[in-house]
C-alpha cells in the first residue's frame, strides 16, 4: 500500500516572469526570443568560419560548381536583379555549419544548377563526371 505524495502544481517560470512585464518589455522579450531562434539571426551575428583549410576546401567546391556549363548558362539567363529565392544560391563559405550541412548545401546548389545544363543532342551520351569523381573519392 503505497501513498503517493500530491505533486506541487507545475509553474512555467518563463510565463510567470512575463506576466509581470509591461507591454513594451514583453515586446522586447519576444523580439529577443525571435532573434535567438536560428533562422532569424541576421548574417552579421552568425558565427563565421576562420579555419584557412576549411575555407580553402569550401572555396574549391564553390569554384567547381561555378566552373560548369550550367552555372554559365544560369548567370547569362537570369540577371541577379531577377533572381528569386527559388533560384540556385551559392552557399556562403564563411557561415559556420557542420560538414554534413555544408555538403548538403553544395549538393543542393549543384543539383539546381544542373537544370541550366545544355540540352543533349539526339544520340549524345552524357557522362556523369561527378559520380565518377565521387567513386574515386575526389569529390
């Protein structure tokens, strides 16, 4: 026969603290919370990569993408002023992120650039150099 102790009511200390704030203070607090959420951090406040090796590797991947026919066609077809968020954006090599995240951004960007590749002629065979390089461990 075990007796359970009655639980103390749970208080959300954050909400309790906020209920004591003036409307102006409350608005500022909400703004602070919004800025803390990852997606809303302005570029100026984001951490930057400073490791020269990482920056060099990332630049190499960006250069590799920019040195494609798809990229050349893209910059000719769509002037910067006409680009929307749906268009490919070159990943920023200076923004701190994991290697997995960086590789994902590069992969997505490269895949989007392929939409601007030249059309194949009848009977022309396409060689997937990226797949070849990936198998060799160069990419």
